[in-house]
């Protein structure tokens, strides 16, 4: 029992270190690339950029307030467990933005001109860096708050796919940015919308590679001598269904049971730790489930 507690304590520390690294990368991409160039790419940082240009409000303060509001909404509609998992990332990102905003001022630049003002370079590098940061954070069970919370609410109550809510929410913020941030004499800047679309696409691809499956689910097949313990953990920790079937080894002719379950990206990585905890020699394999229907994944 003490070994199990020590394992999970060590694992928790590792997860929080990785989530912190992810938050640092997200904040760095915003403070050094997106914010100086007034690029709105959706989310809480996009709202912060709009308010900075229209009302001259500090971006770190805006991100903190947006995250605080969405956290309270998440606590009401999604429960205490989700709130605690998201709280750390929601506080860490604006804190690092505030630090990086101060560091950015130390870079010698011409007044009013960003240190990198080639918007395509800015989009490419910031999309990659932020995609890596978000991927690391999600992979370790964390979240950065902001628009991720309304996305989860729309999925829980209306079964709206994350891909749809992502474009709906972030797309609205991007369009608002194009209307409010533009050169004098223009009604709106369509270039901001095109840059944002490129950013969302690239960062999504990078994040997909980091978390291994992006918005897709994973079907996990497990054969172990500790299947009963693993099955109990799946049922209790994830509230997911499990199918148990009898199989016969082709080489040994021994009869064993095989567990089959479908999980989300972050849940899969937690399940892998659980499998190794009970049976380091367990045989399991994972396949991408590009489409899943049924309770817990989509509206019937």
C-alpha cells in the first residue's frame, strides 16, 4: 500500500511539473508572439488582446478574470472534480503571462514595432509552441481554463462535439477581433481571420501529435492476470463501460479474459498508469476510434 501511495505521489508531482511546463509555453507564445502583434486566435488570450486594444486593459488581468469567471461556471455546471483539475492551469497561465510581459519589455525594439513583425513567422512559431504547451497540459490531465470550460458544458448538456464548439466559440472571438482591431479607416481586417484559421489548424495538429489522439477516442484492449482490479478502476475512476470476453492464447492454449473499453485522450494516459501499477507485464494495445456513438460519447 505504501509503495502504491509513493508511486501516485511521485506521479502527481511529475504531472504538475509537466502541466507547469505546458502553461509556460502557452504564456510564452502569447506574450512574445501573439500579443505584440495584436493577433486574436480565440480563447481567453484572444479576448485579452481585444480588450487591450479597445480599453487598454492589461492582458494578464483579463486572462485571469476570464479564467476565474469560467471556473465558477464550470464548478456550477461540471462539478467539483473538474474545477480542481482546471484550477491550477487557469491560475498558472495568467501568472506566467504577467511575468513574460515584463520580460518582453526588456527586449530592445523600436517603439510600437514588435521584436518579430512578420505575421506569418509569428503564426507558425506561436502555433507550434502553443500547440506543444496545450498538448503537454492535456496529456497530463490538466487544462488552461478559458473557452475549454464552455466547450465541456456544451458537450455535457447538448452533446455538441468539441470540434464544433471550438470553431463556434473561438471563431466568434476571432471575428470580434477582426472588427475591433484594424487600421484606421477600415471597417475590419480580414487578414486577422485568415491568420487565426492558420494558427488554429497548425496548433491543433501539433497538439494532436502531443496527446496522441487529439479529439479522437482510443479503444484499449487489455489482457492481464489483474484484469479484475483494472476493471474496477476503469468503472470507478472513469465511469466508462467495460466489455469482458474470454480468449484463448494461440501459443499456450490458456484461457484468459480480455477487457475492451473506449476512453478519451487524457483518460487513456491515466489508464496506462493504472495498468502498469497492477501488472507491469500486462499485454495491451490501443487503436484509434475515429467515430464513437453511445452513452458518454454522443447523443443517441
